């Protein structure tokens, strides 16, 4: 069953400070994905990967085309959906994990990780216990669990971001560079976490410049160049596994 159908998608930016110069970030994007599938987005910087992911999450509003998302509450075009509908989908089904951690100051790492889970788990101590488990799995030192992530290193912040994204078992996860800045052991732990989400039925779109991460994770890979899709290929390692 399909979870996402993207058709005729384009995104143009008007640069007002440069006399309304137009930049075509995406041009005529077409692809679909199945429930429980992991799709990789690859290509050089500036190829349109992040713009595509942000259009799906609706951080960017597409200029043309449709993004049909098969929600638990029915099919929705994410280009035409109201802001209220998008907020609800982000609360309940679609999670975006960027490369960079953005948090409210003076909130502990545990409660940052629990942010999404607190919406569905009323017992906060149960939620925090789950957060401690995943932080231990990702190798974040226990003395940091009750500290404020704004003081953490880049790699430590990334682990917080990943833990927050996967803890609620999102129906649809958009994740940008999940293994960048991580050591080999933690990289393997992150890959296992995402594959476990897939086993539980989550669908994932992953941006990565790391060939190993792409090879281990994705069922299909979409390669982008200059705002267009140049190839969509199945992962032979997954086909033979």
C-alpha cells in the first residue's frame, strides 16, 4: 500500500534582494513510496534533497504539483492541506529530524527526548524511562541525561535529536544525515534503530552523503541533480537479503 505519491512537484524561490531573481530548487519531481519502505535521497549539495524533504514536511510550500500522503485519517495533499492539518499530522504521524538540534533552553536532555512521547504517554516517568533506555543505547553518557543539550557537543546533540525522533515510533520519518559526525559504533546503533522502526511499520525518507549508511538502510535510492531526479534504483543488497 502506498504511503506517499509525489507528482509534478516544483519549488521556485523569488529572491527579492536580487531583483526578484527566480531560483528553481525543484523541477517536475515524480515518485511514490510504499508503507514500511526506506528511501534514500542522495546527490551533491545543492541538488534539491533538502528542499524536497522540506516540501514534504511543508516547511516549504511547493510551487506546483501534489504530495498525496496516506494518513491514518485518509488521503491528504500536503501542498493543499491547511496549516491546522499539517500541525496535527506533525503531532501524530510525520516526524522531521534535521541535522541540528533546536530546543527550548533549560530543558533537560531526557525531557527533550520525551517531547513527542509526552503527547501520548500521560505517565511522564514511563516516558522518561524509555528515553533513558534509548540514550543508553546510543551511548550518551548518563551524567548528561539531566543536563541541558545546549551545552553538548555536536555529536551529543545529534544523539538527542535522533532519540527524540525515533522514540515515538512515527508513522512517517523524514531524517537528514542521521549518521554524520558519529563514531562507527554509534553509526551502527543508529542504523539498527532506523531498521527497527521499519520492522514496526514506519516509512522513512533519509538524506545521507554516507554510502555505507545508504547501503545498509535503504530499499530504494533517489539520486538528485540540479533539482531533478536523475535515477531511482533499488538497493541490490536489500533485494538479495
